[in-house]
C-alpha cells in the first residue's frame, strides 16, 4: 500500500487517522467538508462505534441517556462519507521517514498524511485497582461498569475532586448514594478555578450532602476478600466505601510513539507530555496531532498548550484538515471552551483560567451562582473566564479574551456600552 | 435547508450563535440554544454547516430539502 501523490494534488492524499474518538472523527468530517477526495482510514482500539465522552460522567452515568445517544457516527454515516473505520485495531508504531504505520497485527499501512488523535489514558493509583468495586472513568465500558456497580452499592468514595470526580459525585448523590469526595488540594477543581469558585463548588457539594475530605491524600484501599470496603486517608482514618472511583487525571496516549521521531513535550513543561506541534498541528513531516494528545504552539501565549476539552477536538480537526489540504488557514480565531454540569450548576469557561491568575467577579454574584469571573495575568490581560447562569455576558467576555483585552480596558468598554444603551 | 436542534444534548457553548447569529440564539440562564430560523435561506448554508460541524455536543443537524 503506497500513496504517493504529486504536488498540487492535496485533495487526493491518502489520510490515516489513529484514534476514533471525537477528534479523529471530526478530522474525517472536516476533510470531506473541505472537498478531500482521497482515501480516509481510521484505526480505533476500542470495540464500540465512536462515541462522545462528556455524557459518560453525566447523562450515561445518571441513566437518563442510553449509550446510543452518545454515539458520534453510525457505520452508515461513515460509509456515506466514504470513510473506512477499523475498530478494535491498535496502531503499534509509526515510521515517519517511510510514511507508514504498523498495526498490532504487524500489518503495515502507508499514508500521505497521518493524523494522530489518540487522546489520553487515565492515571491510576499504585494500589487498589485489582479490587472489585474500584473504577476509573474514561471509556463507555468504564461508565457502564460504574453505573451497574452503583445499583447495588451504598457508599461511593470519589478519589480526586477535579471536574470528573466532582461530576460523578453529583450524579451519585442524585441517585441517592452516600458520597465522599477526597482530594489532597483544599478545594474541588482548585488548580483551574481557583479559591473563590472552588469554595462555591465545595459549598454546593456540601449542600447536597457530599462528605468532603479535602486536603487529604489516600494511603490505601481496604478490602474484604477482594472487594473494596473503604478508603484510608493519609491521616489514618478510613472512609467506608463499597465503590470507589479513581479520578486522578490522565496522560497523553503516546506510548506507541516512543520508538518514532514524533516529538513530545516534557511532562512537566508547557504541553504536559503531549505531541509537540506547531500552531497548525504539524508535528513532523506529513504528521499532524489533534485533540487531547496534542500540544499546539500558541503564538499569543508563546508556549505549547495541551487542552483536554471537547471543543478543542473540533477546532484542531478543522484547522489540521485545512493544513493537510493546503488551503488557507481557517479565519476564525478561537479560545478554549469547557463546560461542567454538577446538580443544577452549569459551569462554563472560556480561555485558560487557573489558580495562578488574579480573580475578579465582573458580572453577577458568586453566592447566587449567577456570575462571570475574569482571570487575569500579571499584566492585567484577561486569560480566562468562568461563569454560570449568565450566558449573554459570558459571550461578551469571551470576545474580550479573543481581543487580548486587559481587564481595565474591558471594564471601560463595558461601561461606555452601558452608558450609550 | 431545515435545521434540527437537540436541546437535550446542547451544552450551551454558544458556538452556533457565533457562527450564524441570525439563525441561532441561546437562553441567558442556561445557555441552551434555540432556533431563530428553522428553514434558513440557501445563502446561509456555509454558516449553518459550520455551526453543525463545530458544535461540541453534536446537537445540530442540517437537512437538505
Ligand atoms: C468522563 C468524561 C467527561 C468529560 N466531560 C467533558 C465536559 O463536560 N466538557 C469538556 O469540554 N470536555 C469533557 N471531557 C473531555 C473530552 O471528552 C475530551 O476532550 C475528548 O474526548 C478528546 O477527544 P480525542 O478524540 O482527542 O481523544 P479521546 O476521546 O481520548 O479518543 C482517542 C481514542 O483513540 C484511541 N487510541 C489511543 N491509542 C490508540 C492507538 N495506538 N491505536 C488506535 N487507537 C488508539 C483511544 O482508545 C480512544 O478511543 C470529558 C472526558 C471524560 C473522560
């Protein structure tokens, strides 16, 4: 299988996509939407038809959606787009110089353009995962396993109070389970949302009856005959739990690339271990990387940025499709976006807020959970916003991030808009 | 062209409102999108297709009539 194309024939390139998650599927769509006519092959190691992940910790776990509703594409839709999807096939390695990937079976597949969309793999604890009742949450099978286990369990311990852990805690409470939420940080989601919004979220969980064990690491998971019975904290106390979710983050799925010349960012540096790409997703000769696994160069921030948000998959996919097809870059600038639903709180964020930023409530009131907060850097530039219940205002502040505005200037603009209204 | 919007799947990103502000709007309190125009004219096709492609919740379907 070779796929050499002559220059100027970009729309006929043979494209191989590794990973059949949202980013990989969106890339195939974006190529076809931009009139790509060449072969498109997608390899995905999971056995399920491509599905979306955000509903896993929300509607699927709660049981309000059947798994089919989270499906990204049916085989009919892929066939109609002339996209060939191979499920349950893991790609084992890539040879950038030879322009080919090797499947786990040993079969080699040549490409003109390679798109790496392998996402991230969950991090695990050094102990406890062999026990019955101990779960992680990345795949549909993970979500269904936890859901089914929760039907018979009474007390869920959630280890890790990031977005995922906080969402699962909320769903488990709504299903009437006792819930303990554990994190070494003092507040839920603290690294991203900071102290003020983190306190608001902690209060919300407390209000809904979650037992918060913040500021505590986990020392061990107790068991009786191979079934989890409790989680022991670093101060020696044991929280009873007949189910546990370990939600302690994820790392880029790049193990299969270690023997290749595809460049990676260092785990503790900007880009957080992701594939090192330029600002249009190029990682190496005819190799692009998109979605959670990819660390794209951000020309405004002047560093590599890796974002584990659903919206980024679509944006990367479109931008890389245009680059592969040698079309003009897509005009619209964008900012990262994420959402998190907990109870009736619909938290929304634009840009890259973090605990290190200065925090300013710029609209509404945090206590009412109806607010917009701006996160600024040391030069007063707005780098992110987080809000809830005020969507029109959120969109206005999103534009300020896009425009690279300082908070002072944005507030003046807002004032003069209000005066002239 | 006919647009189908699944409000149960919508996550309120507001992306469609940015792509095609004359076709989509969103509620202020929960961000859920709604249609201003269910059957937009043909010249809105590229904007509406962009909204469909970029929606992070796959809540928009554009049907050609
Ligand atoms: C439970 C959960 C809830 C979430 N909620 C939200 C939310 O509310 N809002 C939000 O913005 N984001 C959310 N996210 C994040 C969002 O789902 C991700 O950003 C998105 O899935 C990234 O898509 P991707 O295609 O880059 O990676 P993935 O979805 O991880 O897909 C990558 C695929 O590639 C496969 N693969 C890996 N290696 C290989 C290989 N060598 N060969 C073949 N296949 C391979 C993997 O098995 C996987 O199927 C959530 C994530 C999870 C897990």
